[in-house]
C-alpha cells in the first residue's frame, strides 16, 4: 500500500495521537496528581505492546522487504541516542539551577520526541495498514503520559496554568501532526519507497523510546504491578500478530 490510503491513515493516526496527548494535558490540568499517578499504567502497557510488536512483527516485516533492514534498526537507534545526548547536554548547560530554563529545555526535548513520533506514523503505514496500526497502538498509549509530563514540566518551571496548557499542547500534540505531515511530504518525493529501511529505522527509534522513555515511566507503577500490565500488552500484541498470520497477511 503506497497510495493515498497510507498517507490518510498516517495522518489520522497522528491526529488521534494529538487528541490523546491533549486528553492527558487536560486531565492533569483538571485532576492533578490523580492523572499523573495513573499515567504510568499507560506507559507500562505500551511498553509490552511495542516490545512484542517491534520484535515479532515490525523487524521481521522490515527484513522481509530488505536484507539491510537490521542495519537501519541500529542506525535509527543510534540517531535517537545522539539526539537524546545533544538535548540532555543542552538541558544540563542551560539549567544553572533556574527552573524556568530547565522547563523550557525539557519541553523542547519532549517536542522533538513528539515530532519524531509523527514521522514514525508516516513511515509505518507505508508497508501496510496492519503494520501501521499495530505500531500506532503502542505509540498512542504513550501519548497520554506524554501530555501529562509536558504539562507537569511546565508547571514545575513556574508557568501559569493557561500558559502551561497551551505550550504543552504545542509540544506534545501539534508537533506530532507536524512530524507526520513532514514525513509524508518527504516520502511523496520518492517514486520507489525504501520500505524495509524505513521500517527498520522506525523500529530502532521505537527501541530507543522503549528503553529511555516508556521503561522508566512504566516502572513507576506501584507494587511491581507494571510488569503485569506490560505482560498484558505483550499478550495483546502477539495475539494481533497471530490473528494476522492466520488471516494470511504478509
């Protein structure tokens, strides 16, 4: 599927993701610590869903398109690590004990991450709808805590309530749609899309998100219940892959 359908699906996924992030922002703005406490459960479930989806579907799917896909998995991960190091260095150098500067630097880091999420939405639907929606399922679940974190960072930096909502919405929601639109534009410039390489790079980026974002946040679920929630995510993802195979899918 390389026509207008995958573009529409990717855009719809990013719009839904933006809506989920917005829900996270509004929930913590309205309910405060309650929304923040339960957001870790979303991350734990997303961690299980994405881990199984990446290992048992996305990477094999990428390799089936191109034997060089595994190299792109490593490349996608390394690029994300370098981006993370660059952002962390910027945060460290500019915080200087000032909460406001730290808050802005952190929200920029989150916005970059959200923008990359949007590009992933554009890429994964280039293979087929199932690949796109399976990957999207895990990403969507981490959009809610991402909105919560965005608002929390800005409030911690001392910004007002309305300003925190607005900037969190831009960083966690608007950037996702922008990333998808940019990704679709770049991809439409090519007549033949390197599907395997694209899916491999997306898998590498997702592995980074699993290790450095979803894992630490999901670990905050109390009494080690996060492992059970993550296992449920694994079961759902594997079940979806099995049903796809039974149905004769790629």
